[in-house]
């Protein structure tokens, strides 16, 4: 799980969101209102809801293009539960919320890395057992 999730107020412009995503080299930001997570903006949202709809990024607000409601998980869920939730909701990023606070995010990339890591460890264990 990524613990340092970038969050931004829904009243900022899409241009500011794009600059923030570029600065942090990330593919999404969480939209908050009074520190409460209310939505997410992904690169796909930018493409579909700004570029393809010819919206002006300098005047369009983040809350106008965010995906909501926010589908999320909790810190005590298993990896299998996270994968199931992501698959059911057809999402690639799963914010993790604990008692109303954003505490992290799991992405498909994180899951792929964890599977690759576990396969590497398992392979090493098998080689050491020989």
C-alpha cells in the first residue's frame, strides 16, 4: 500500500490537478472536502472528461470531473478482498480509508509487484530446499 497519497481540494482547477500529478509523477489524486475523501481523478478522467469534452482546464474545477462516489477499502482487508473489490468495481486504484481518513492506496501495479515479489521469494525457497 502506498501511504503518501496526494490529495487535493475539489475547488482547484483541472490545470492545477494536472500540474500536481506531473510534479509527483502519479496517475491519480484523491479529491477531499474538509479533509474527507469524496472522489478521485485519474489520468483516464482527465482524458475523457476534459480533453475529449474540450473543457478548459484553466476554468474547470476538480469536483466537476472527479469520479464519485469513491470506492475504497480498509486497512484490515486481505489482498484477495482488495482484488475482488477492484475487479467488481472495475477500478485500478483503491484508496484505503480508516475511520473516515485516507491512509493509503493500493494500485494494480502494487498488486503485480507483490505477486512478482512473492514468486521470487517462493522460487528462492524452492532452490534452497534442493
